[in-house]
C-alpha cells in the first residue's frame, strides 16, 4: 500500500483580535496585548508539531468602509495589530522547533531592513524564520507612507520583484564560510568571502553587503498569497509556500495545478512549492454539535463587521451600493483571491451584500465543521484530490480553537499516518521538506524576472 503524502500545518493568527468577531466568543482569551498570550499559543502549536505560526499584518487602520476607520475600531475587524517581528521573536524564544513567519510589505519597507530583520530572526531562532511577502493592498497604507493612493498592481509587483532580487542578494552577500572567529590568530572573518551587491535599479539603490552573516536556512522560508495573474506568477517564481483561500474543492484543485505548472515553467521543481489552503475548523463531538457551535458564533456577527473586513480585503467601499442588492462586479485593487471566493459563494447562494457581510464575518473556509474524524476526512480528501500539500489553520477564536484542533484533530491525523508525531528537521525548511538554497542560486530567478519585465515593456 503506497505511503500517504505527509501533511504540513501552519497556524494563521493575528497579532491582535482574531478575525472579525473572534474576540466576542465566550471562550476567547483577552490577552492579545500581552506576551503570555503569544507564548501560550506557540507552546500549544509546538506540542502539536505544527510546522509554523503565521502572523499577517497591515500598515494602517482600515478605512475602506465608508472612508472611515470607525467600523474597524468599533467591531475590531482589522485593528489593532501589533508588530509581527516582535511577536514572533517572543514566540521563538519559548519554542525550539516551531517555525515563525510574519508579513512584511515590499511596498513600504526597504530591502536592507527586511534582510536584516529576517536574517537576525533566522539566526536567533536557529533557522525557523519565514517571510510572508505582500505588496500591500489598501490606500490607507499608502497614506501612511507619503502617497495619496496605492500604486497599481503592475507597479506594486514590479517593485516586489526588484525587492526580492535585492533582499536575496543581501542574504547571499556572506558565504557560509565567511566567519572564522579564530581567537589565536586574531582573524574574525574572511573578507574575500563577503561581497557588496552594488545594486542600482528602478526602485532601489543598495550597496551592501548585509551586516548579518548568511543565515541557517540560507534564506528564511518565503511565503506568498497572490491570486491575481501577476500574483500567481510572482509566487510561483519566488515562494516556497503559497497560502490561498478557496470556496470549493474544484477551485482548489484548479489553483494547485496552475501553481505547480507555473513553478515548472520557471524551471523549478514543483514539489518545492507547497500549497496551503486556508481551513477554518470548528471541532465538535459530531456534526450536529459542531454546527451548533458555528451557529452560535455566526449569531455574534454584525453584518457591518463582516463588510468592514471584506471592504478591507478588497479595498472597495461597499457602502456605495444597495446593501440589500447583489454584489456588483468590482475592480479589485486589494486581495483578488478573497473577492473571487466571495463571488463564487454569493452567486451560488443568491446573497445580498448585507447577507454577504454576515457570512464573511463568520465564514469557515474549506467546510471543515464536524468531529475530528469529519475534519480529517475533508483534509484527506483535499490532499488525495491534489488540492493541497497541507493547510493554514484559521481559528475562529484564540487560543481555544487552536487548543481544540491540537487536542482532537491532530491525533486523528497522526493515527491515519497523515501527520508527523515529532519534528524531523532542525530548521523550518527541513521540516517543510524544502532544500536550503545555495549561495547565489536565486540570482537566475531575478535575472529571469527582469528579462520578462523588459520583454513585456518592449511588447507594449
């Protein structure tokens, strides 16, 4: 009998209130402003052998609904958010194997700062750092960084391509053997094994070298969630892990196949690109018990809270439209994947915008509501159908929903041979089954991206 493919698990957790109304749940903790909150979650995840904890981020209090930050503050949908790097440092300090990954925008951070921050975290965590690469998707973020509005998608991804070129070259500016630290001879390092990058491009001018030696993983694990054509191309070239969201198994399979093909077209081994769909799990003793839990959670959602979250994701003010009418076709500046998911579900269920708000505020991605066995069945189906290499587990409320998953679902997955019972590797890359990149290896990717951009410009 063939061996089942091993599943990877990541935990999606805000450095702030969880989701739209997770803070209202009777079992939700209220300590998101304390270090103990994140330390506890980190230990729960590591005890359950999760690959990594993943912290999203945004660089503004959302103003997408009605042009005001009032809904985001009133309902806790998208604010507040603590700095991910500080939170991840705390989580890594109380664990030894759990990977820690955070969101940093290429739009509003310089390559040198990003390379230094993540390189430091990778060293101090013993090779467990990851970077979720975003280009930012809200005008409110742009307005905190000397811009009136967000650049268009093409410009954001062009900057991101150059950002990755510079950041990876900075990580490569030291060889693995550059440090000597010979106290007897007095030689600390080999200068011939360190090089400047002398980059002069469209968006960045960076001399280098980086002030942080090459990290245990070579590069921290790179994560991306682009769903637009530009986002998919970027992710299939650069990312190690793709985080995605689907409303049906069929759309999940189509996305998985497309991303693996794009990776192969870029000359990559498709198995070195992991696809982790979002899965919001509600665990009960059986389906009826789990559905009762979900319905109680749904009752906590005000439609304006859900619409605030959706408007933040798509960067479109939904109050411009009749809330009791259908969702019109939108030109989405923000997260195209979430918009497609909403359209797919709303059209199938014939929902008004108001009804979409309530659904979106309590949606459970992946239809994973039931007993531990039911949820494991669904996960196994997605894996066997070629829609996933694992899952990004999203908790309705924290820490209790992560605790439920760890206590109930993880043992069931382990019993089926789908998930590890102990960590196999010393670094996040090793636990994910990803190769450590050789120094300079990814320069070819940067050169390829530049050639494609130039070819595209010449063809206009």
